[in-house]
C-alpha cells in the first residue's frame, strides 16, 4: 500500500503540470518596452474587434484569416506607435514567441500603419473555424511575404525590446 501513495502523488503532479502548460499556452502576454503589460485569456481575445484578411497560405490556396492586428495589441499595451515612433523608438522591435520556443522578429515600424500599408494579424481562426491543434490558438499571418517563415504558430507572447 505504501508504494501506491508516491505513484499517486507523482501522477497528480504530472496532471497538474500538464494542465498548467495547456492553460498557459492559451494565455497571450504583451510585455517589455510597454507602459501597460497585458495578459489576455482566449475570452478577452475573442471579445476584441477582429479584422479579416484573405491570403495565400503555404499550400498556395486562398484562406480567410480572422484575428486582431498586432499593432492593436501593442497599442493596448502602450507600446511606442504612431507619432511616438521616431528617434530612439525606431530601434524597437517585437519578438513573437511560440509555445515550442520558436521566435520571430518584427521591427515595430513594420507593424505600424503610419509606416506600412499591410496588416500583420494575430489570427485565431481560418475560413470561419478555430485554428487547428498545433497551429492555434493564435498564429501570426503576414500578407505579402514570399516565405511564410514568420507565420509563427501557437503564439504565447509578444515582447517589445529596444536594439542596443
């Protein structure tokens, strides 16, 4: 009987860690060089005004992605955008991180509509359905890029940094 107790405790610990990992994978944070760091749960994200874009995916077929522009999230967190994006602030960039450790970088200026005409989206659905497991709950969609290497899947955080 005493041998079962440690196994049960280990099983409970493993389940708790798994639930924590699943829960935190759905949480989205915006932090770093911002005035109001954000932590968004899926319900918060779903409640935000969504934008739709139609782009060709890696498969070459057109897909309709819906989500929130990255610049909207950065504005909500108080990142330097718009008129404040000048001088030293032009050295700021955003590191987008995925659950598996993959990271991509965007210059803050390439996300800002004062500098760029494209909308880079943090999508939570494609063709009217939630993103598939292994892709969602959030994915960056970058229209106009020849290679979708920055279409990062399973996004967990956006971190604004300043180049040194």
